[in-house]
C-alpha cells in the first residue's frame, strides 16, 4: 500500500471509523463471527447454550449482548481446572480445532494471577495485525528509515516477538529486538550503539532508564536522540504527570498504545487513545458490577468488552465478548487533532480497584498524584494491602520514595502536600511510610504497584 503523504495508513477504512456506515459493516461481520464461534469454538457455544441463543437470533447489537455472557481470564482459568491444566485440551475448548491448525506462535500474559493466559497468534493474525499496526505506526509518525527498539519482554509476551511481524507493513522501518530481559544497562548501550530513534516498552522501564542513564551512558537519556517513545502494557503514558516527565527527559514525543487496538495522537494534551479497529473488533462498554450495557456516549465509563470480527485473525481477544478487566472512559466527540476514531482512556483495572471507606481508588490514580511531585518524589511507590482487595482497612497504606536532596526535616511539609492532593483528587488520606531514593525495586516489564502483605502473614 502506497501511504506516502497520506493522512491515514488506510485511506479507505480509517475515515469511516466510528460512523454509521461502519456500524452497518460491523453488524454484518458480527453476525458472521457469531456463527463461526458457535460452530467452531466449544467455549463460545457453551456460553450461548446457557442463554438458549442461536446465531440466527442475532439481528442487532442488543440481541448480541443478551445472547452472549461476558467472559474474562477467570473463565479461562476455570477451563484449565476443568481439564486439569492439560493445555492441549484447554486450547481446543477455548480456541477451536480449526484455528489451532493455523497456529503460528504462542504468547501469554505474565501469569501473576496463576497460570498465564494464552494469546495464540495464528498465521492469518500476522496479516491482520500488520494492517492494524500499520495504522497505529502511521499515526505515530513512524516512517521509512526509522529504527525501533523493542524493549517489551520478548519471552512469551504478546508485546514482544509478535511486534516483529506486526510492524511489517511499515516498509523501511528497522526493528531491533533488544527485549526487557536484556536489562537496563544493555538496553541503554544497544540503543546508543545502533542509534535507534524509537523506544517501545513499558512506561516503568522508560522511567527506570532515566535513572540509569547517567551511570551507564555518562549522560542523560536525552543524549540518545530518540524521537518517539511507544509505551504500553500498563498505565503511565496516559497519566499527564508521567507523560510530561518522559517527554521532558527524553526530548521525545510519547505515545500510548494498548488495552485494545488504540493509539494516542500527537495533540499536546493527552486525548486518550484513538480506537482504530472498528472493522476488526467490536467494542462495548458495560457496567462493571451489573454487566449491563453502557451507552457509547461522550464521557461514558465502564468495563471494556471486545469481540473479534475476523475470527481467524484474532489477537488478545479470541472469543465473543471478552474483557481484560480494564475500566475505560470514552470520548466520541471529534478529537482536536482531527483524526478519526472514538477515544478511550484507561481509568484502571476492575480487579485492581480498591475501596477505602466505600470510595473506589485505582492504583493508576495514585500514581498520577505521586508523579506530580517529581523531583521531590522519585515516582516509585507501593500500596501495601493488609487484607485481600478490594476492601482496604483504613487508612490506605503507601510506601513512597522521596527524591534526592529531600531532607528529613522536609518530610512533614511534603507529606501534608501529598495528603492534601490525595484528598482533593482521590478523596482519601493515606498513611505514608517514607523511603529514601532507589529503595524500591524497579521493573523492566510491568511494575507491581500492590504489595500484598497479607500473603506474607
């Protein structure tokens, strides 16, 4: 596809995103997809059987929501238990024999909640994701001649090795699969050696490299000359305070990707991620408690639920009405950047939500407040839980690193400022245990912000 000088990577489809014409196309593809899953995927057929629905009953999006219960990683784990963790049998149930015959490679989640959730990549997936990552990359201004360092985890992670296939349609782009496993010293050294100009990895890693660069490079991360930071797999790039620090330190533009098929735009103020995959995936919002549909109107908040419209070309979402447990807020009004697609911001994860005296608190929101105090705070912190979430025995306990140069006598005043900000923005007043700089472990993959003290008792 010749994309030279074009506004979009795909000029036929992308102008139609989030339009009535696209909704008509989605319904037709959805009806076909439901038929496929019902006939070929036992996991989805079981769920429809429970409601008594048949594929021919799906005449509208409302019919679809009533016919198929929502599923998530917990439902996958139930299947694993059912077959005594026999992965071959569980894959046949979850994905169907037809697609498994086309299996290209297998990736997984990190498995922090038990058995890793599998993310199969089928041969046809690489073509579809090449198209979607072409759209994403084009919007980030990735062009021929650019050099992209893949610093997500390469070992079984969906954001790692698959990128080698997904960016293939951006002709002229060179990929450098360094991997988070290489460690910060090697990542910094190789990016400098090969003069890469695009970093891709978690925002946690990008922040950690800021701290390590003076020691490893004898210079700041700004000396690398990067033009783009492509961040995902966890909140951070969408948190204004984190985003601002990354852009200032690196002298580069920061783009947020993930939690579906989305990418932020180049507008100076973060506008959320533009959903760029209406023709490949049907997006819904539901109430996280009742699981009832939430209308897709400007400002609506709910649990994001995804359904693949191309069953043999799926990645991340391999079944009807699947959720990663992410809470999104959507924006359907036109974006000031002028690009198409409704937008979504990640509020937090449903399974990470904490309740303090009935007030919902997401770790990502705490992270935003902490990072607003840089450099007096390093940005590193942990939420200490004495009992299993979501309930928190008040007060919310935090371990927080103060920055270099902050004296012990400064801490009472700094603590008051932090607590006032927490109360103003999050309606909670935590108890803070202060730590010196660089005490908490830094992550090169995902940072675990919750410290589960109750598991150590």
